[in-house]
């Protein structure tokens, strides 16, 4: 059975990070037994901060969203889908 794996790298060291090397090895070992679908998220590349625009969009019912409010939630909606 193919599994979906979300790999989250949080070390700010792109090179020389022991945790990144460990996860590389872990993913390689998992894929030896069976191919898995791996989605990677690298926090070193950053994600946007929550701001007033995002908060206003988040508390507004979806049927009342303006194009601007929908745009403000695009990134967080995408991140949530990665977890589902």
C-alpha cells in the first residue's frame, strides 16, 4: 500500500545538518520496501506570517469572501491540504 509522507525539514542549515541526513536515510529505507509519495516542506525557505489581512479573511464566512480575502488564504489553504 502506497503511503503519503509529509517530510518537514526545520533545520536552518541546508548543508551539514544531521537531521536532514537522518531523514534522507529514513526516506531511502522506506522506499526500498515500497514506493511512497513524498511531499517535502522546507521551513528554511520560509512561510508567510499571519497578518491582519489573513485574520480578516479567516474569520469571514466563505460565502462572503472577496477575491482579496480568498487570495490571502491561498498559502494557508495549501499548507492545510498537505496535512490532509
